[in-house]
C-alpha cells in the first residue's frame, strides 16, 4: 500500500530542519501522524503546514529537549491530541567541534546536554507509550541518530564523537530489555549530510573542513536519511534493522 505507516503516531525531535524535518515529512507522507519537536516554533509551524497541505496530520510542539519537564509535557500533548506514540525518532543533536586544548567547555556541555541527556529525556517521556503499543501487538520503534563519527577517529571531534558512540552503544543495550517486549530499537549512522549542522560550529578550521567536503563530494541529502528511517519503521514487525550506516559514496 502507499501508506505503510497509516495509523501510526510518530514523534520526531529536531524536526525544524535537516534530517528531522525531512523525516517528519516522509513519515507523514507514508501515512503517520507526526508530532514535531525542536525549539524554533516558526519553523515547526511551516513543517506542520506542509504536512497538512498534503492531507496529513501534524502537531508542532516547540520544545527544548534538554528540559526534561518540557519533554514530559510534550509527550502528554502527543497522547491527548494524536494518540499514543509508537514511532519515536530521537534525532535532535548538535556538533560543536574544536581542538581539546581550546577548552571550549560551553560547547562540551551543550553537546552532552543535547546529544546524550536530550536523548535520555526523550526515552523517559516516550518509552511508556512504546511499551503500551507493543503490548497491544502493534509495531513500536525507537530510532536514534548517531553518526559515522561514533566509530571514526577525527581530530577535534572528541566530545561529539563520544556522544554519538554513546547513542550507538545505547541502541545495543536497550535492545536487551526492549526487544523481548516487542519494541524495535535502531540507530542510523550518517556520514556527511548537507544540513544546518556545520553552521553552529564556532571553530573556523573545523567548519572549513566540513564546507570543503560539501564542496568536493556529492554529500547526502536529508531526504536520503529520511528514506532510511522510513524503511526501518515500515518493515514487518518481527524485523529490527538495528544499525544502518549511510555514507555518501565518495566519502571514504
Ligand atoms: P540541523 O542543525 O539541521 O538539525 C538539528 C535539529 O536539532 C534542529 O531541528 C534543531 O532545531 C534541533 N535542536 C537543536 N537543539 C535542540 C534542543 N535543545 N531541543 C530540541 N531540538 C533541538 O542538523 P542535522 O539535521 O544534520 O542534525 C540532525 C542529527 O543528525 C543530529 O543528531 C546530528 O548530530 C546528526 N548527524 C548529522 C550529520 C550531518 O552531516 N549533517 C552526520 C551524522 C549525524 P532548533 O534549533 O529549532 O531547536
């Protein structure tokens, strides 16, 4: 069928741009109702409008996912307005790379707060919904965004890479408990995707490195990653695609 995700309620964090925005649009296009979370409410409203214009259902929920109480409140609104979430894409993240000797402690904290604690806040808020969906015999997915940086040794990436290695290992660990309850846990590990991610990098050498790569090779689009997440969610219930690495063909 053209709507393999009909009847599903999806939550996407980082839905205001890049991979999250593209994934929210794709999941909605496949029939899911989508809850959109990020800080920029104006951008979420635009995504919501696009989904609705296409005949879908979307709910913009401006939320800072580093704020645990705010994520819990957003989860309540998802349940009230869309129904119980059964597909959660914990994707919001930030990459602030710099030499360790710069001691950019505010950037270290920002990455840990969002890429690690933001993911845990999302898990806290939505695992009960996933558990309930699975108990009813429905598909239930927790999908997270890691990065190829989780496994590569890249100068300047130390804190970012560690947060993404955390997410990849978390996926494997969560499966031990959630798999037997019928909840699929998966992680997508992209290489270079053309998004707003490099715009936040304060270190000029590091941001030049990324700009050069985007210049030199045909990098991934957010839609490429969105398609992967959609595929992971739409396979039969007994199939768990656990870890998918997606790289631009020319990125070695
Ligand atoms: P973007 O910068 O376009 O997207 C990041 C998203 O996270 C935005 O929607 C942003 O929205 C949201 N966000 C940031 N801070 C918060 C917060 N405190 N609370 C809620 N949402 C927040 O970049 P990408 O799409 O590339 O990034 C998405 C994920 O992909 C990240 O986890 C990133 O690490 C990962 N990734 C990206 C790669 C790439 O090459 N681009 C490669 C590998 C992984 P807002 O500012 O409105 O809050």
